[in-house]
C-alpha cells in the first residue's frame, strides 16, 4: 500500500525569532505544499527528493535532512520498518529558506508514514512528530512552522508549556507576494546569533522584544478588522525590529524596499532571515501583480499567493 500526505508551506507575518522566546507570533499557511509518498521497497531504505529547489538548497540541507528523517522514524517507532520503504518528496512548494520547506516535508512524511503503516494519527500527533523532525533542521524550533504546516490557515502561535495555537479568522483572504532572495540560509545559525547578541545586549533587546509583543496584539486586531493599512504598517515596523536584531540581509532589505516603493502596504523578511524569503502585503490582484513584477524585474523569483485560505482539519 502507498501512503501519501501533504504539508503546507508557510509565511510568518509577525515575530519570527521573537517567537522562540515566547513572544506571540502570527503565521499563515500558503496554498503550496509538499507531498510525501511512502511505498514498499525491496532495495532497503530509499529516499528521493523531487522537489524544485533554490540552487544548493538540497545539497546544503542534506545532512540536516538525514538527521530529521532519523528523528521522525525514532519518534514514530519505525526504525526497523524503515528498511522496507521508499520515500519520495514532491509537490508545488518550492524548497527554499523561509517558507517552511523543512516543516512541510516533515509533516508530509509523518502523514504518509501514518497512512502507509495504518497508524491513523491525528493532526495533533502529526504536528508533534513533525516538531521532532524539525529539530534536525533547527536545533531548537519554536514549533510555529510545523503547526502552520500541519493545520493550515492563519494562526496565532505562542510558545509556552503546551503552546497556544489559536485560529485567526479573516473574512477575505489577502493577496501577498513572496520574494526569494535566492540565498540558502541556515536557521540554526540565525537563531544562535540572536541568542548570543541578546545575552550581550540585554537591555536593548528587551526594548525590542517588548515592542514585538505589542505589535503581535495590534496585528491580530488589525487582521480581524481587515485594516490593511495598519497590518502593512506593522509588518514594516516588524521588519525594522528584525533588522535591529541583525537577521536581515542586503538582499532582504533591497526586496522589501522595492515592494514598498511599488505600492505594497508593508513588507518584511519572513522566516529565519539572513537570506531566504521576504513577504509583501498587496491586497487586490492589481497591486499584487504590480509588486510581483517590480521584484521580478530586479531578478528575484516571486510567488503570488494569499493569506487566510488553506485549512486542514
Ligand atoms: C523560522 O521559520 C522561524 C524562527 O522563528 C525559528 C523558529 O521559530 O523555530 C526563526
């Protein structure tokens, strides 16, 4: 029997990095996903990654991917059974830094294994397994990526003992543009850098973290009120905070500026930073097209999608 499962890509709208320290964050799944297939293999454990990817992404992540797979098998008690299967990754989510490619693969694999071995796991169980798998890529993930990738939709996420996961319902999906800097980034290194600087500059970082927390609450209200101008303003301010904790990059700042100069209501880096992807708020197809074209003209790949659409379970 072939098992199959999907995991959504995601875009963090507010508070990547801050979320690692318990500051609330807002994340949206996007309508692109990774599919994993599990089938019997007579050649021992085989793994085939057919996802389209940023150049060097697969090479640079290959050790982390092995570690992640082992963690998933261990968590699911499938270390022996793995010898008799082949796993294939595919789907329309481009594998790149910042849009949840690692989380989407962990969720998709956990779901496909669950189906193949008839485990009938719930979304909550899949999310827990994917979180363990994410440790292979992130070291100490907050859990926000696997949560968005498992459940889909727009989510308020706060890391605490049990993790607060609440749906944010918006009446109409909002168009966004995601721009890819083409640079593969290492989330573990980005998170470690923030930790080191936070310890060295405790007072400065405390002020930044307090503002990030305020932004989360203001953003949640603005999303519920469909106040696009306010959401955009808060996203741009959030980008400034991310610059202050030194996780942005020249390409990220450049693409954020292009987006804003071309009418985006707000823009920021999304995900771990130091490369990877940025996101621009562009309500309406015309504005989305305009901003996407401007970013593309500068030689960056874009993805036109929306927040508040996809939902699982
Ligand atoms: C990565 O997509 C988001 C980070 O906040 C790390 C994490 O939350 O695990 C940078």
